[in-house]
C-alpha cells in the first residue's frame, strides 16, 4: 500500500514541472482579466475560467484544479470577498474534469469539446446556485443577477430562476471557456507546444 501511495505521489509531483508552476500564475491572471471584463461591462457571462481550461489543456488536471481554485483565493484576498473562496470549488471541478478529458485524449475533435462545455455548464449552474444561496444570499455580483431578476419578475420560482438563469449564462460562458484555449493550442507553433506535457493530447 505504501508503495502504491508513493507511486501516486511521485506521479503527482511529476505534473508540477517548472513550466507548469510558471503557468499557474499566468492562468490565474487570465481568469482575473476575464472576470474584470465581465464585471466592468456587466456581461451575463463570467469569463473567469478560461485560464483554468488553458492550464488543464497544457498541464493536466492537478495543475489546473489547484490553479483554478487559487484564482478564487486571489479574488477573495484582492477584493475583500471571502465568499469567493467557496466558488473555488467550481474552478477546481472544471480544472480536474477538463484535465482528465485531455489526459484521456477525448478533446481532439470539436464535438467532444462542445459536449465538455455543456457538461461543465450544467454542473456549474447547479453547484454555483447552491453556493450562491448558502453563502451570498443568491447574489453573485455579476450580470447573471439581472437574468435571475428577469426570471423572478416573470413569476418563476426562486430555484427555477437561479438554476435556469445560470444554465443559460453558464452554457455560453463554458463553451467560450473551452473553445478559446482549444483553438489557441491547436494553432500553437510546435516549438512552443513542445514545452507543455499535454498539448499532444489535443493536437
């Protein structure tokens, strides 16, 4: 058992190469820039997981999961929003799932990439609705709040409004989040692609 645990830890450590470690703050920065654009323009999409997907497609699930979660830790510290840490579980999930799909070699074609975006959207909609209700009183501080208000004004029940609004916005958001990195990496020059462990899984 100890040998198996040691083997797992060795494999886990091997994921965190110097290149992967450098990629984490870059991915976090991409997420933060996306979030700032979304907030500044009051867009009904979040744009804060593109960096997490980049990390997943370049460096695998563990690097992306940790980097994604740290995005929300940075948000909590930088903007004094401690509840953001709870939403880090969504980022963690996205990093692990996309990274796992890349590791399995399932994201070489557009259709599976689209399906991944839809899967992430539905899951994120339910999880974020629950977290938002429990820790933030149902307010996310983004453009999705406007869509929730529209649903409520139309006479929809609370959970229907919360989940329905998020499925719509998350679908757009997560499809963007998976296709932007995927298309970029597909066009990445070979000399740069070789720097990353997982690019050959999607090219």
